C-alpha cells in the first residue's frame, strides 16, 4: 500500500537522514585513517551525528504514528519512504 506524506514532513525526514549519513561517512573515514578519536574535531562530528540520529528517529516514529499505525496497528509491517514522491510504501510481513 502507498500512503502520501506531507511534502514538508517528507523533506524534514530526508534532510535529517542526509545529515546522519554525512556524519557517519566522515566518522568512518576518520576511523579508517587512524585519526585520534580524543580530538575536539572527532567529538564535534560524533555529537552532530548523535543529534541528527535522534532527530531522524523521532521523525520516523512520528511518520509511523501519524500515517502508518492507524492503518496497520497490531500488524507486522515494514515501510520505505520515497523522497521523490513523498510516498510511503508499506508491506505486511
């Protein structure tokens, strides 16, 4: 089933997920090059990653509560948000 999501809300989720992925890539690179993880620079990226991760997870939970659970409450499901169409595809497991 496809569910249309508000465009502004969809964009907010996309932006938060982008920031999570960007920080994750930077941290992975820093670790792979043997960078000292006790530096302020590493701490800054780690703190930003944590901040954006929490924001993204909260927005995803809000999406589920607002758009999916009313239709699938009590059922086992998975979902994927297509940022280009702002549609959530929900599949029962």
